[in-house]
């Protein structure tokens, strides 16, 4: 695929302001089918091996497929609409160039951030608060340093994941790292 074709192919599947204005359902679905890889194999391998194993698989196993998918969809759709709405406001207020209306924005990172957020409830206190502090640091630091609408969307996705608490009720006992360490010691 030539670089020009790839750019146009991804732009038509991007959840940018232009595409969301024309066909929001199509681009919200299609944008979730692509990842930004650059060097495809290393990125795909790391994304699949680490992020799916550590976060998505754990959440799906704990919540069940339907509830896990509900978290993913809620985070992807709502964070996209909120972050693109904020970007549209910034365009209208003259804070950013009108060219961002056509920017590339695709991938599943908002879904992942939502899953990372909901997994907070899988961990027993006080470890839960350490995990949550780490999550807020990872997703909040870019907002403090040099914020982009994507950074904003990731942070919003974490908040959406945290708002999915009603989906986790009755899903079993929270994992306690202390019990795991004790079991390993014998």
C-alpha cells in the first residue's frame, strides 16, 4: 500500500471532526479496527502480547465478554465524541488550526484506557489506590506536559472506565496481591 493510499484509507476511517460529521456510526466502528503501527510487526506484537494479556484478557475474564465489550464501546465512543467535541470548540474559538478537522484519529487506545480504568475495581484496597494513582499518573502526565486532544481522550476514557462501576458489582471478590504472595510462599 503506497503511503498516499494508506493516508487516504485511514483518513476515511478516522474519527476526525469531518468524518464524524458525515457518518459517525461508520467511522466509530471502522476506526476501532485499526491501530497506528509505524513498524507494523513490533508494534502489533507488543500491543497484542502486553496490553491484551495484562488488561483486556483480565477484564474480559473477570467481567465476561458482554460487560467487557460494553466498557470498550462506551470508552471508545464517548471519549471520541467528548475529545472531538472539545477539539471542535477549540477550532471555533480560534485556538487551533482548522486543518485538525481532517486529522487522523483511529485505533483502540480509548477502549484500552477504559478497560485500564475499570480494572481498578478488580484490585482490593489499599492496592487499588496505588494502581489508580499509577493510572492517573500515566494518563494525566501527558495532559500536564504538552496536552493533545488524544491525551484528553485517553484521560476521559479512564474516567469512563471508572464510571462503569455498576457493571462490576457481583463479579466476585477483588484480587488481593498480599494473598497471592502468601500463597506463593507456601
